C-alpha cells in the first residue's frame, strides 16, 4: 500500500497540513473557543450583505416596477430557502403553527418590503435605514401593549428621546417631510411589528418563515407586476434574482451568528447598517446625508443602544427578535 510522503519531522505531509474544511467547520461551532469573535464577524458580514443588497435594489427600482423586482427577487430567495427546508426536514405547509399569526406576519413583512423599496427610489439609502434603525424603539412600545412586557421610566425616556430623533430626521421644515419619508417610517414600524410577532412563532423554523414571507411577496407583488412588467435583459433578470439570493444568504449568516454569540452582544452591531448605507450611498449614488439626518440618526442609535443596555442590566432574556435580521 502506498504511503504519503514523510516530512522531515517524521510526520506524514498529509497529517502535518491542517485540514482546512474541518477547521472552518469548527470555527462556526457554538462550543468553539473563538465562538464569540466569529459571531461578531458573521453578524457584521450579514449586515454588510444586507446593505449591499439594498444598494443593488436601489439601482434596479429606478428602472423597473416594484412588483417586477420583488417577484423575481422572491424567486431568487426560493433558490436558497427550498433546498434548506428540505435539508432541515421542515414541512412548511403541513401542520402550520398559528396560521393567523403567520398570515399577519407575512403580510406585514411584505408591506415593509414594498414601502422600503418605494422609499429608496427617492431617498438616500442612509436616510431610509435611519428610520428602520428605530426598530428597538418601536419594539419597546409594541411589546408593552402586545406582550405585556414592562419597562421602567428610563426606557420610556429613551423611547421619547428616540421619537425626538425620528422627528429631527424627518426634518418637518423641508421637503424631507414627504411621502417617501413616511414610506420608510411606516415600513420600519411594520417591520418592528413582525419582530414582535416572531415571539409567537419561536417554534417555526427560519427557513419556513422565509418560505411564507417569500410566497406572500410573490403573490402580492405579482398582482402589481401584471400591470407594470417591463422588458429586461438577462443580466438585469439575474441581478434581480441575486437580490433574493444575497438576502437569503445574509439572513443565514446572521442566524448562524446568533448561535455563536448572545443577542445582547450582537444587537449593537445592527447599527453598522447605517455606516454601510452612508458608504454605498456616497460611492454609488453620490448621496451626502444632511445635518438633520445625521443628528437624528445619532439620537436614534443612542436611544436604541440604551434600551438594549437596560434590558441586559435588568437581566431580561434577549430574544432573536431583538436583533433585526430581515428574512429575504
């Protein structure tokens, strides 16, 4: 039997070389000693991919109808989600858990997606993302009324300060106080409500939730696409498919990060979306955020971070819903 060549130290060359695939797998295991570091790296990569996805979407919706873009985007997401559901042996359409809540959630996330895409047609990426970064503020209010979660005066003060930041970002004295700004604001609220509903659907797998969401988007956006379908080239069609693929991959990356590090540690990194939004907005579209938007964004971020800090200080369990990880 042939043996592998022996290295000078007496060990075979095959055994002296690290097995790279195995090493990579071990890095993403929750019991790995670098799990916390890998979790932080993955969550930052995930939000980078989401921001990149949004930049590509902004380019496409400038030339095509929202319905058309979202229909093809949903197909792209299915390319990732369907094999994942099969691999995890999930059965999305058999014994649906809380079907009414699933329907409301899928509808809300579809409305959120439509409003987000409508807003980025007219507003810079960073401006739209600013309103979505108010998610922890909305969630504090919604959780109080829908889940009965109690918050002290410090958190309610942070909520009020956060709303002041939203008003400053809206800049009522200028044209920024417009329909596109309200699209982003209401879309951010719809998304925050879906995060609250996620608490009721903890037993439903992420891939299954993605299937429900993608199907709702495909059906509703398809109705709009019938009236506004425009000719497109192969490269444009592939770009729209890529939106769904990147979105699905980004979600999977963030989901993996949640298995490696606590939500309370990862939550602050969601605000890197703003930095990427500003960077991509400037590089691809020449956008420069105004002073009101910067001040408002800073207030919203500080308020959101304080809310997360108070939850951790009170030893309240942090849930995956506290870390926005939009499904594709």
